[in-house]
């Protein structure tokens, strides 16, 4: 069994995170710049500092380009690039197909562990679901998190 533990059952390539369009970003920057101008005019310095920080964070977020990863579902676990997440460390999974979002979320067994979100890209969703269901229970009652919905709405 040990020699088969690295056998790849399904593989796909996808970006680290989804990219967003530029049109929405321009409007957000224009509105924030106008708000900053108004706050400077009315001498609301703390609010101006907050808007300035938001502008810097949004600018830095938009400069980051997603890396491409090869995702492999193996008999031992899920391999993302060179890192492997063993099935015995995961509690369940669910697939989100909402709007432009095509992801599979994996819930860790650790109480304070971070959820693992894998972009599906052009992967066959049914094949991913079939392979994962051999090792983990699917939590079909779960969907897209509120934070993810807000981020997708604001194109972050």
C-alpha cells in the first residue's frame, strides 16, 4: 500500500486565486480619491488617514498576480504545488459553484485550522467530487462563506 500512496487519481492546474476586472477597480479608486479630497477639505484627518490606508491596501492587493499551481488528488492526500494535505488532517469538503467562483473548500480537523480553498479552474467538478468523496465526507449543506461573497461582490 505504501508504494501506491502517491498515485495521482486526478490532476488539474489553476491559479492561486481568481483575478478580477479592472473597470470596477477604477471606480472604487476614483470614489475613494474623491472621498479623500473631501475629507482633506473638511479637515477630517483621521478619516483621511483611514481612506489613505484603504487606498494603499487595495493598490497593493491589485498588484499581486496569482501563481499557477498544479493540484493533485492522490491516495495519500491533496497535493498543491509541492505541499501535501493528508486526508486524515481534513474533516470534510464542499464545492462552491456561484457566479464566477468555482472552488472546492476543505475543512481541517484542527479547531483553529484555516480552511483550504482550491480554485477549480477548468477541472471536471464531478471527477473532483467523486475522488474526494472516496476519502472525505461532502458537506453539501455548506456554501460560499459570507466573506467570500462580499469579496466577490466588490471584486477583491
